[in-house]
C-alpha cells in the first residue's frame, strides 16, 4: 500500500507541494475524508484552511454509483445520460436534500472554522483520493464562481484518465500516484481507510 492512513497521505502530498508556488493559497478540504489531509498540508506550508462542501449524487437504485455532484452553490454537475432516464422530480428533491446536509455541516464546522474568502487568491482543493472526479469537478465550479485566481488539485491517488481530464480544467493537478490501471476504489491504496466521523473532524478543527 502507498499510504498508511489519511495523515500519512497528507504528509506525502505536502512534500509534493514543496516544489510548487503556494504562497497565499487557501487549502480547501473536501469533507469528510479530505480534512485530515488538508490540515497536514495547511500546517506544513502555513496556509489558511477551510472546507469546500461538495457531494456525490448517487443513482436512486444504486447509491454508490455517481450520476452527478453538487456543491454548496451553483448548478449541479450531472451525467445527463443517466439523469435523463430518471423519472419525475427525484433529482430536484435529492439535490435539495444534499444541499440541506451541506448547510447543516457548514453550520456545525462554523463553531471552529472561519470561512476564508478565495476571490483573487490561489486555492488548493484536497481530497483523500479521486475515482470518477465528479465531486471534485463540482467543487472546481464552485471556486471558479467565487473568483479564485488559481486552482491546484492535490490528491494522493487519481486514475490516469481522470488526471488527464482534470488537468484541462485547472492550473495544476498534484498527486502521489497516477495509476494507468486503477484498483477500483480509493481505499485500496491505503492500509487503514476507515470512514471519518464528524466527531473526528470536530477534534481536528479544534486543534487549528
């Protein structure tokens, strides 16, 4: 395995960023899994830290299968070949549910985390890995709408095809591992990859 846990992955990513100009950047971690990594990077490079909320829209009959993604603001990013087959107003209801969850999470984090403006500043969007890239693409659209100056994606592992796609959408993609043959799940690249609980995130944010 390449990474012992998320903290180890964050430290390896922070080292990768040593050779990139990240002055005045805001580290934006995608909750929940990206938070431990983002904090490692922010501490190593002494950068502002915040979260960027973006959630996968799962298929109504197979929730693990992503058919889109939505961030706190802006239009949802959709796989139209899939969503056009879904009847009724299910998609609108699901987007509203996900946005409500993100609003609640933002309010919870606000007890320890002050929102950092990104207009005119570079951002480093961090997650614990990327498979399809839909969730991070929605996050990219959100920071573009906010007027960020430069976008760097920092992830421990990303499939080669997704890497090539994202490179066209942002200024830089920084990764420790870019496999041609992805193992099918981000967790396959970690020794220890448990679900991150809100209580753990709260503990991490209190340490800021």
